[in-house]
């Protein structure tokens, strides 16, 4: 199996970053909190940003509204489609 490392300082792979993103980590800072990627030399932060993309996070609207996306249940938040 071919592993593509994003963060060589901590051995974090693209797969791991994507798994953290699917779990709700939508920013490089949240990825860093979950895996340490980007917290040493910082050379991987742009790669992490590219993997996350813009708008690919199912909880980004919660973050934009100031709701802590990693702890909030989507069902606890009023319908986001009505907020626009």
C-alpha cells in the first residue's frame, strides 16, 4: 500500500487528514489538534489546506456561525437552510 505523507514530522498521511475532515475537522488548526500535523515545521499546512478545500466540510456552516463544529450535533442546530 502506498502511503502519501502530508506531515513528515509526525508521520500523518493524506488518508488520516481526510478521516479527520470526515469526522468534522474543517480547518488546518483542527487537523493539528487531532493529529499534530502542521505544529512543528509548518511546511505541510498548505497541503492540508488543499486537502480540506473550501466548502468540502459538512459542518463549515456551523463554524461560520460560531458554533463549535466538533462538539455540536447537527440535529441540535436549527435548520441551516432557513438561516440564509
